């Protein structure tokens, strides 16, 4: 298996020996003059107040590309009016972001790969993606994996972004990755062009504000005029964080105002019911059976409690959702008193599925994962090399801060980091034993505990590329499904005993009994495999075990196997 690399920041890009020969025409001469030309490999992000402002620059760009005989591609995925009019030389690619981040990003990569070198692209407004994916983080992830690939192939691509409607961290990641970032904002009736970043070139007027007239860009050189224009356009220039338009934040903020209302009032009002259901989909997923159960059992208070214990953003995955649903169902069926007497409270945390993709993107692992998902087979030796690359990866500062808060919360209590992918423990696909779970004794200094915890998280993430897991997905027709890895971090149940810690009993339950050796045993009543201590031996059995099978029928049906297994 070959090596894969992904340069994601302009600082690591190649040094050009002849920049002039790489210049292309934008279709607007004064724009070429201000920017000293757009160049092959440039990604140009336009932050705009209004979509029409982006159209005013994108259409001349594509018209010029057609005149120059370029390969022209329009990536169409938003519900807003088309950026470009139909033209026989423009290849319009219809995409649907509703299929999920992973399939969408993979499709875009395949399109870029197929079009090859020196293709010219216009993308729809990227801000539309957060309406489908719920978080700014996935938008930034998409750009960070797409922009460098376009650069490698010497393409030129235009993107739009809604100005002032995304988190500062998201805009910062896009700014760090792109070659050109340009603001188009309005000061009264005047449209202002202001280059924020232009990589690899410089002039004395490049970063001045410019008035956009019918024919050209006119620099604003008088300090008084510049002060007036910029003060009107930026009411809060030192904002510590814009209120994101991403539903992950906006839906949550809107629902907070109803947090003190009874659940029956919330579900009786169409607006609040719709918002509650939208929040549930962002946290829990879209599987029809889970949607039905979630709507039936989870209150708005429950959803707030889940969201408040998520590291990062995204969905909590199938295993975490199954655990929460099981508790809610038992609570309702048994009644409060019996439930509390029979179960322990849980104080689990969830690492959102978006963090998984952020880890892949930031550590140049996304394209490796994409390649392995397509490969027919990966050897165990190759997987060990892959796992080593995961262990070398790092997390963003904001995620590390949340990890630290979580470990401080648990103190030195043993914890377990469990896989909880979107497909895992779902209806029809158990993924039993395919992904890893890692115990953390959680002992030693804070630094040692953090190091062990991070290693566990990375090992579980790497298990998404385990040959057995990939083979399982292919056999079940899930190779192209949106598989995102959430994590479930739980306190280990049990108590100290001398120098060890373990629960009294642990086990695994099955809805059907596959070991019915007599007609007196009802298969539909299921079975439970119980062991003393931790539940590892209930799953990974060895030939040193000596089981007894106790069916629900009667003690007389107890079966003692002749052989140990």
C-alpha cells in the first residue's frame, strides 16, 4: 500500500519557480490588477453579504475560462438560485449534501480526481452545507480536505461563504487553508471589496478596501473614507465569536427559551416539536426505528442533558444511543422505584462524531481512509502501520480542553472508551467485536492519565480501518454508507478490592437463545452470558472457561458440557 500525503496549509506548499507563467485571467481586469493575477492552484473564498455579490465575480470568471478553452465544472448542491447559467461547455455536477458528510466529501473527491489537472470550478455557497450537516466543524473539515487536493491538481476554484455567520474557529481554519480570502460587504449602498488573505504575492494596495463600481475596483485611499466604510461594515470588529448559523448552535439556542416548560406543552406546539425533533436528529441520527423510539422516549430535558455532555459536536453513535434508549424504556416499563433500585445512575460522556473527522483531517488521514475503504483487502501488517499513524495524531486545543475537563470530572475512577459508530449496534448491523473498546485504569499523574486516555481514543479511531471491520461493512453492503465514529466514555462499574477494581458481575444479553437443546426451552426468551468481574470473558471466551448454561425453563435443564471451551 502506497504512502499518502495531504498538504493542508499554504506554508507547506511548493515554491513556484515562475509565478508569472501560472497566472490566469479572472474575467475582471481590475481584479487581476489588485491581486496580481489569480494563479493555477488558487482556491478563492468569497465571504459575502448577499449571494448576488458572489455571482457578480463568479460568472465573469467562468466566462473567461470558457473563452480560454478550460475544463469548466459547476458544483451544484445548494437550494439557492444557480450561480451559473447553463452552457454547453460547463459540466454541471448535481450533488446532495443530505447523504452525509462522508459520502458527499468522497463524491467530490472522485469528481476532482476524474477531472484531473487545470480544471476550473465554481462551487455553490458553502454555508448551505451547515443546514444539512448541522455543524460548522464539518464545513471546515470539508474545505480542509478539498482545497489542498484542488491545489495539487493546479485547478482554480471559487467558493462562497456567508459573511459573519460562522464560528471564528471555522473561518480561521478556512483562512489558513485557502490561498485567497476576500470579503464582499456593503457600506450603505456601496459594495466593498476587501482582500483578507492573498498568499504568495504582495503589493502596496492589495489589502486596501476597494469600492466596486460597474467597471472596476477603485481603492479607498483616504483614511477618513476608509474609517467610515469599515466602521459601517464591521459593527463588532473584536467579537470573540460569531453566533453561528449552524443548526447545532442555533436550534439549541432557540430551544433553551422553552427549557422551563412542561414536556406536554413543548410537544403540543408545532414549532417547538419541530425544533425538538431537529435537535434529536443532530444528536441521535436519522434511522427510522431510532427516530420513532427517540421521539417516544426522550424529553427535551433528556436531549439537553445529552448535548451538555458531548465533546465537540456531532452524533453520539449507535452504541451510546442504544444504552440511553434501553435505560429510558426500562424506566418507563418498570416504574421509577423499581428502576432506581435495579440500576446505577450513569454519568457517561460522548465524543461527537464530528471530532473523528476533525482528527482525520487535521492529521492528514482522511484520504488514507478513503483509499482503504475502496481497497479490496488490507493486511494486518499494513493496519499496524496505519494504527501507528493514528497514534501520532493530535487533537485541536478546544477538544483537548474538553478532554481535560472530563478527566478532572472522573478523577481517578477507572473509565472505558468505547466505539459508538453511526452504524454500530443499529438495527440489523451489530458490528459485534469489529471496533475496539479500551479500558483506562485512570491512575497516575494528570499528564499520565491524559496520555493513556488519548492513546485509547486514537486506538478506537484506528479500529474503524481494521481489516475485519472493513470486510464486515463490504459484506453487508455498507462500504459507501455514512460511517462516522462517535465514542462513549463511561465510568467502569465496580469497586476496589485490595489493589484491583472490578464489578461483581458482568455479561452480555441476547434476544434469542441459540443454545436450546430441548423443546422445554423457549428460544424467544433469550439468554444472558454472565461472568464474575469484568465482562471481557463473556465476549472473548477461552478454553480455560468452564460454563454452566441456565435456561429460563427450570433448573433441571442445566447443561454441563463435557469439554471446556
